[in-house]
């Protein structure tokens, strides 16, 4: 019997505003979306994201021992991530959570692109492969 998929809710605008305001401002940090939620990456490693009304950050072992592990579905904790407590969802406190998560993510090995074996590029840092190779148009060069 197939299991029911959970109902995902959009992140409230106030949470997205706090997330964006607390996000570190560096060129090597990429803001992408994961399952339609904002997420932050450094060296290809995700370190913070929203999920419905919650914000989760990547945390070291000591922090994970003290705080609630993030569970996108009940009973399914997500690796190294913890939920930012509701009391810390204001920008000043959230900046500390983000800085700690960023520092931890920077200590991890950089993820590499499977195609090149090199580091992943930040979102929007180049043209798509098909466009770069001249295959991005719907008509051939001869106009047919």
C-alpha cells in the first residue's frame, strides 16, 4: 500500500524575510531552492534552508546533541540539521545560527560536479551547456 505524501506548506513571507536578512553576504554563497524552499550553499554544501514555517541549519555534533533534529517527516531526521528554535527566528539571533552553520559547512569537503570532477559553480554562474554549445535555439542555423 503506498504511503501518503505529507502536505507541504509554503514558507511564510516573514520567515523568508528573516532568513534573507540573516543570510551571510558573500560571493561564494549560493542561494538556491530545494523543493521550492530557499536554501543556502557554500562549496556545494547546503548549510541553511527554510521548510514551511521552520528554518533548519547544518550543525556540528555538539549542537545536534543540544537541539531538536530537523525532521521533514515525523520520525525521519535529516542528517546533520537542527531546527532553529522559534525564540531565535529573529534576525539578530538567526545571524548567529547562520554563521555557525556556515563555519561548519566550510569545514566539510567541497562537493564536486559529476561532469567535470571540479567544484560546483554557484547558481547562475554560467550559461547552460546546450546554450554554450550552440544547441539552445529551436531552429537550425539554416532557418529550417
